[in-house]
C-alpha cells in the first residue's frame, strides 16, 4: 500500500493507535470489573473460563438436588419416628389384650384403637414432600398403599394385611450425585419399609401392616393366646422400622457431608473464575491514567513539531 505519510508520522500514528487501544481496554476493565468480557479479550483463557463456569453450573444443580434429598430424608426420618411410636402403642395394646380379666367388649375397644393405628400407619406410608410421595420410589406421583380392612386373598379367602397395595412394582432406583464423586441411594419404598415379604410373596415376620392387622383380628376374636402370639411380630416390625430410620439417619449424614463439600467446591470455583475473569481494577485505573496522560502529551508534542512544505523552498 502506498502512503503519503513520512516515516515519522506513520510511527506516531501507530503508537497513537496502540495508546488508544490501551486506554479502551483499561476503561472497559474499570467500568465492567472484568478483564475478559468477550472471547477476543483472552483467546488462550476462554476455554478454561468456560469449563469453570460449566463446573459451577453442574455443582449448583447438585446442591439443588441435595437440598431436595435432604428435605425428603428429614421427612422420612420424622415419619419413621412416628411409625415406631405407633408400634410402641400397638405393643402396649397387645399386652393389655392378653389380660385374662378383659371381656370381649373391652378387647373390641382395643381393636378399634389398633384400627386407628393402622390408618395412621398408612398415612405415614403416604408422606409427601412438595407433592411427591417419598416412599413410592420411582412412581412418586401416587401413594403406595390405602387402608382396606376387608381385603382378602382371592385364592384362599384369608384376610390380607389390612391394606390395598396400589403400586405392585415398587422400585427406588434414583441416585443422589455426590460432588466429591460417585452417587448414593437416598430412599426406600413403602413396600420395603411397611410391607416386607418373603421370597414366595407371603408376609415376612416383620411386616408392619400385617403385625397390626393380625393384632386387630386377634382382639376381635377375643382370644388372649392368639393376641399374645402377635407380640413377637409387633416387636419384629418395630425393629424393622428402627433399621429403616437408621438408614435415613445415615442418608442425612451423607447428604450433609456432600452439601458441605459442594459449598466449599463452589467457593473454590468462584475464586478460580474470579482470578481468570476479573480485572485488577486498581491496576487498570492506573493504566488508564498513565495512557491518557501519554496520549495528551504525545498530541501536544506533535502539535508543536515544525511543519515544512514545498512552498517553504520556493522563493
């Protein structure tokens, strides 16, 4: 390219452009607080910055998930504590029912109290958090059980355990991601908690629903011996509920540890993002002042330079 500028003028304009560029960059950093506002500001660092932001977003989602898991675990722990208390009441009623001095009417009154315990236990199996049934596993839009004291086995005609199983295939496959790595299970199904079954589908000895229903039926038959036979299953059911409460206690501890780690990790990510992206405003302000001063000085110096034209050589 042909230019009419002499070398000195061309050099002046080049240095003037560089100074103006430094002024623009410093001014942008002072006003925005960022040294990287667009990719062209630091092409070699934009990949690192984008990865840090992606990690921060992922960690934020993990924290949200942990918060929900914590709410669910707290609610489950509370429900199980209440369920254990109900089984303690059932054991008291069973012991009262074995008293040979009681008559049929008294035992029927005890049976009514057990029926109330059954309804409360079913209500606990339907515990919800934010509209979700926390003991329904992967199908948390619906409750797992409903009270049905008249339900019988269609094959044998024998009474069932006092409930209708609304969800026949109960699974809890969801995992909670740990920000430190890996994931863990944070839920149990209502079937696993309240309706334990043997491999052949019969009621296990620690089946909570069956223990309560067996006690109610024994009280209605006014048979102290049969009532006494239910005590072992009531105790076994209570032990199962305690084991499940222990499971959720461990979950709460795991969630708290993961939450603490996620908080620390978020702080570390924010620090790295700040170190990569944020400007040193004090240094940028100094650069702005110095470059502006240099620009003014250069313009003033250039204005005082003598100019010589062809006419100066013509007489």
